[in-house]
C-alpha cells in the first residue's frame, strides 16, 4: 500500500484546480492507510492536501477540521 501515488495524483488535480478529484484521491489515501501499520507522515500529507482543496472551495469549516485531523495524526 503506497500512499504516495494517491497524494501525488491529488497534488496534480490540485494544480489543475480540479478540487473534487483532489479530495477524492486524498480520501482514497486515507482509507487505504487505515489499519495497524501505516506511515503517519504520508497520512498527514493526504489530510493536508484535502484541507487545502476544501479551502479553495471556500469550505473553511471542513478545511479547518481536516487540518486539525492532520495535526492530530502526525505526533512525532
């Protein structure tokens, strides 16, 4: 399970201003990272990209919640 593929694809969609597709890829990455062993840094990156896409859609409350989730996930 390599989350980098999904987060990189999300970054491409973000740059193309296709925010819904960006969010979809981030959600796929988050769903694939559920379980015992996962890379918290990559999970945090997926959540951060999703939060940025939500902010671009002016969904600020959802964006802030997603950023908080990202901060809680990465506890290094």
